[in-house]
């Protein structure tokens, strides 16, 4: 055979083999291109379009005679715009872009000479814009470059953010300047919007979702409020010594402070320190409107968050479940901390996949994965197919007298007799738990025998107490405690469970004015002898109604049910479960005007706990238990008492 012919045949065979190999390797890629599973960073972040528009809210809260406009800073991929490709939106509406900063490093927006955003806080724009999303940072009404007034979760807050979703879907007007008449159209987006944010920002996402606005496809509320009454009070017990007017003043722009005195006064008048429910709180209750929610919900919260407390999670989650909302949840051991700072790599991946699924429609399987991720020990996570898990049943446990005053037992059988304690506003849950095995005048404690099996609580608890006060006012606290040694995140320290390091990692693309690199963190832990699992508070004067208090008649018995915060906690074998009933929980609720002594009727007092496996699981876990050991010679160690600070639902940390 001539060499030329052999060469031609070889080239033909080689070409055929190459074609076959290419077909083998490219077929899956072609199929994947037809049904992508992950967005890729194919667009330039440095060359992204950066622009500002002002959206007409339809309101005039600052009463200046013209409709309020909210400032909206947009970062979107230039190539997609040039190709006529419409992109979805990730949106964070916040009051903190100017006054206080966002994230663990308190970043603020910065602008160029044209007024276009240079630095957008956090990593969302750096990461998602190259992947084919637009990022929209909204200055809440009355803050930064927006008109209007901050009304702390009310119509101005919620409708100003909703107006932006409407604009993105072609239903509202926007302008290229704050006072001009040149209109700005959102022709570059398909309107599919996902709202995200921590604390107040996440609260706005909850509120906008509760309007049922079309085009809002998903929300990711992090450490967010579901009802503003429950941020300031719980069943009449004041959680702070000030109201929403102070919070409004904290974030108002100078322009808003000059114009919004009337709104401030309404906040004062509508939120009396009596703890009574008023129309102001009804307007700011998103739970009642859960039936309107169309968006899916990916909820993240710290189980030891003493700022936006876990009660917000339980009532919102249950309402969403009742109304069939698609949902997912992460629960950490931290306090008021963003998942970017306690589980960074896993969080960015999960958020990426969630937005890809919800906003781009990619079938990446995240909707078929376990509903819940729960931090069981620092940096050790477990999953739950649904949350609370199937088989969880409300189980009634009852307190009984012990051999010493205020040191009783907790079990399935009803108790008899009474226990008495005197409110001491200088003590709180850490004092009570430290002295759980000792008789002290400020609390009544009830403890199981050491468990022979693990016992898991998952969901919200409630404690019904029948108590007779000696004065006309009285506050009550109910606390569940896991008694036993453990290493937990130190949620009472300044970082609320994290320590910020000096090294940085990068999540997205950086520019000269906007770095995608953030300081790393690690878990800050504490070795403890006990862990507070859940808490709840009430003013006994609210015994007849959660919404209105009444003066008490000394010497008369009253029955009230305290709502305890949602949680997911395993009490390990060898540990004990305790219920504490006491008065003022120092630095977590404010004391009443008197210092009552309360006598608790044990036969009419009970705890209803969400136990996985129900009463049968509790009976098995306590069967064959040995008697409780003698009281320790020294108090048990826990985390430090809550810090005496005025908290705000801020986006920092």
C-alpha cells in the first residue's frame, strides 16, 4: 500500500475516532447546556453596568407634597444587556447602607462622582453578577439617598421595598434622578426576584413576601423578625426599655429626621410601654398574612439569638407550613450571626444552588434534599428530612415537689403541692441554672433523672403556670435547661459564637473599589456544665389575653401559658432536662414595678414539649434512671450572663 494512501486512511480513521471521542465527551455537555444545573461566572464584574434609579413608592410619608422615591443601586452584567438577555434579580432592601454598615466588617455603600455605586456591601454582587444575576441594593425609605420616613416594619418600610419588586416587573415607575422626570425602565430583567438580608433586612423580606407581590419568587431571611410586637414584648413582658421610635431615629437620614416628626410621634403613641397590643403591632405582624406568601423561604437563624429571638422562627415557620409554602431552614448554635460567618463555604454553595433553582429554574436537586440543617455541636451539622421531624409529638411533662424547697422533679405524672419564689431582678437564667440543685429564693427548678437515652426536642414549647402573686404586677420566666457537660458556641461573648480572624478568603470577583475578600472566622467555644435550650416570658397580667394586660389582685391565683422559643436540641444520655420557673430574667426582660412573691400550684402547672418520639421516647429515656446525684459543692458553669446592651435588629456580624 502506498504511503500516501496509508496516510489518508490513517487520517480518516483518526478523524473518525476523534469524532467518536468528541461525541462521547460532548454529549453530556450538550445535554447539560440544554438543562444546566449551575450558573457559571462567565460575565465581567469589572465591566458590569452600575446605575442608580429612584422608584416611586406611591406614598408621601415625609409630607413634603410629592411622592416618596427610594434609591435603588443596580449592578448587572453588561454582556447580558448587550445580548438582550433578561436576568433575574437578587435584592437586599436595608436601612443600614449608610448609617451603620452591613456584615461582620460593617461595610457601607460608596459612590463615584456620577453617583453610581462603587462598593456594594457583602459578597452578593461580586459573586452573583458574574453568574448572570443582577444585584439590587435598596435604601429603605427614610435612609441614605431615599425619600420618606422609616416606620420600623410598617407601611413605609414594606411598601417602599415592594414598589421596587413592582418596578422590576413593570408595574411601578422609576426615575434616573431623585427629583427629575426622566423615567428608568427595568427592561433588562425578567422580573424574577429573590430577596435576602439579615435582621432588619430579612424582616423586610418577610414583610414583602406577606403582601403576596407577584414576581417575588423566593426570600432568604436571616435572623429576621416575623412580628414586631415580639421584638419589643412577649405576652406583655417588655424585652427592651424603649420602642420603635428610638430604632427609627437610629437609622433615619438627616433629611428624614427633619421631616418625619409626625411619623416618630405615631411610633411613640402606637407602642405604649404597657405591652398592650395596638393597631401599630397588627400592621407589623407578618405571621397573620402567611396565607398570602407566594415566594419560597430559605430561613436561617441562631438558636441562641437573644436579639431577634427564636420565637420569630417558630411562629413564622409554622404559619408557612400551614399554608404549604416551599421552605428550607438552617439552625445554628450562634447568636445574631450571618451564616457567611459561621459556615462560609457551605453557605455560599447552598445559597448559589438555591437561587439557581428558584430564580433560574435549574433542576439541581436542592428542593429534594433534607429540609433542615442543624448545628449539633460547634461546626458539626446534621440534617433532617423535614422539620420538625416526623414522629415529633407534643408531650406533657409535669413538675413535682422534691425534698428541698424549689428543687423538684420533672416527669410524666402530675405533681401536688406548691413552690414559692420571690422575683429578684438582679438574677437571671444563668444564675438559676447554676444553682439548679440548690434551694434558692428566686426560682423553682424541676429536673428529670439522668437520661439513659438521648432525648430530642424539635420545635416550639409552651409552659402553663398557675401562680398566686403578692402584688398587683408580676413577670414570669420559663426556661428549659440541658444539665450536663458540653462544649458549645459561646453565644454570650461579644462575637456571639464566632471569633473574627485576620486572614481573608474571596467569594466572587473584586474590583479596585469593591473587594470580594472577607475576614475569616472560627467558632468561639465555651466548656459548660449546662446549656439553656429554650426560654419564654410573660406578664402575669396578660393571663386573660396575650394582647392586653390587667392589674392583678394579690392573693388570687392566675393561670397563664408562656410561649417558649423554637429550638432543636438533643439532651444526651447521662444528662438531665430541667424546667425553671422564675420572675424577671435579668437583661432579657425588664422587671415589673414591684417585687412579688409567687406561689406556684404544681397540680395546675405543666410543660408541653415537642419531643421526637413523644411520651414514649421520654418514658424510655427516663426508665431505669438512677437517683439524681447530690448537689454539686459549687455552682455549675455556663456562658456569661446576657450583656446589658440596647440591641437593635442590625445587619452587622
